[in-house]
C-alpha cells in the first residue's frame, strides 16, 4: 500500500496489525518491523539485552520516517518564505478560527 508523501510503503496490513495488537500510534510504515520485535520481547521476557537486532532495525526505520517528515516540513517553510517575499498570501498550516 502506498502512503502519500512518504518514500516507504506500508508492508503490514491492517489485519496483521490488529491480529498482533499493534497500538494505533505505532501503525505506520515501520509496523512490519514492530510485530517481530514485540514477539521477540514477549518470548524473551523483555530482557533489555535480547532482541537487539530487531530493536535496532525498528528504531532505524522510525528515525528515517521522522527525518523524512522534518525535510518535508522544511521544504514547506522554505516555500512559505519564498511566497511571503513575493508578497503572496500563504496558506496557514493551522487555520484561524472565526473568534480568534
């Protein structure tokens, strides 16, 4: 499944994530790495020196997603700065309410 705005694809399906009880906050493009990590953690009784390879690959994937989002936000801010210099009205990231 393709995720708009991201270079990574969703590998784990919704059914797999529900079956493996992946929390909603962690259902991103790295969920396919979290599923075996959580299984390893449960089988090894959450010992911190176990499952290091699985944890490293999951954390690397999560880090790459965060960096990708930061780069996208930086591009948005640069575009807004260019638009502001030209005198165009920029589209606000957070819309103003009627009473504000």
